[in-house]
């Protein structure tokens, strides 16, 4: 199964979001071997879901609370996300890690909350430019993975997304060989540490319609996590066609 995930971040009001989704639905369809998933902001998700005729779009949330429920002002629980009709939750995006100081421990708790609700988790990992330049990408990413996961996790409900921080919104990507190698090393680490042989690994960071075919043709890449290019329906659909 291949995945294309649109992370809209804090962009698109509900009315604009609906227009984009309507345009996407006209052009592309989920298939048995590949699907697209949209992560709008949550109030848009509810509005969009209620305003599209057919319920054929898969939605996810960009985050969830580490807590189940209670006095946590501003937070949204995994249960609420599920109730809206989301099937996926993105956890550990580098913007959450760096801007909101989310630690490996917090992310692990969030992941457990999401999995308890039978939501599927897209777990993000990725190194900084300094780490990349120092050749430390792989040990850093493996540490992120081993700190967040343990053997009790139902890995059938987990997707990993590799997003080098320095490739996000920069129009720069690692070389194709570098992407494939890191994905390979992640798969290898999943085997060694958790005895998992099948787990989708998506690439994210400056994926556009002019580089997506090359990226998706890599042996160890199972799809993409798209930021900027997912805000434009025609561009997102073109990327989907290369998957
Ligand atoms: P860009 O596609 O804009 O580089 O963003 C990637 C990303 O952060 C998706 O989660």
C-alpha cells in the first residue's frame, strides 16, 4: 500500500479547504493499492466532511493531546479526533518537536492515546541540517524511533514519515540515494529492535510534482508527506499520479 498525505499545517480556512477538497475529489480516487489522506485543521475537517456529498475522503489530525480528557485548556483528545471521523493522527512533526518543545516521552504518550482510540499514527522523524552535515542522521533517527516505540505497540497501525528538518519548505531535498538509504536503515532498525518487517516509510520535505516521480520510484519509499504542495489541488493530484 502506498500513501500520500497532505499536511495543511495552519493554512486554509474551512471554506477554502472545502474548495480544495472538492477539486481533489474530482481528479483523484483512492485505490486498493494507494490512498490519499488529508490533514486539515480540525474545525475545517468537520465542516468539509459535512459538506461533501460522498464520504470518500480519508481525514486525519495533525496532532492529538497526550491526555485522555479533563482540565487541559486548548487541547484536543484522540477520542474527539476519532469522533469527528478522522482515521489518522500525525505525531512528532518537527514543528511540534521544535516550536512546541514536544519530547520523545510526550510523543510516546500521544501515540498511545491515539492507538487506544484505534486511530492510525503517522510518526515523524528527521534530523537537523547540522546533524546531516556531521553524518549523524541515521543514529539520530534511530534514537527517535527507539525512544518512541516499544514492542507492545500494534505496528499494523503505524506509519513512519522521514522528514529531514532542513528539507521542509526549503525546496531542497537530500539526494535520491540518501533518501533511499535512510529509509532502508529505518526498516532495518524496525527489524532489529521490534522484529517488524513490514512498515510503510514515507518521505516528506519539499516534495513537488517535478521530483515526486523520482522519490516514489525509490525502493524503500512507500509514499509522501506533503506540506506546501498539498495546498494546491492540481499540484497535489499531479503528485498522486506519480505514486
Ligand atoms: P513541505 O512539503 O512544504 O516541504 O513540508 C513538508 C512537511 O512538513 C509535511 O509535513
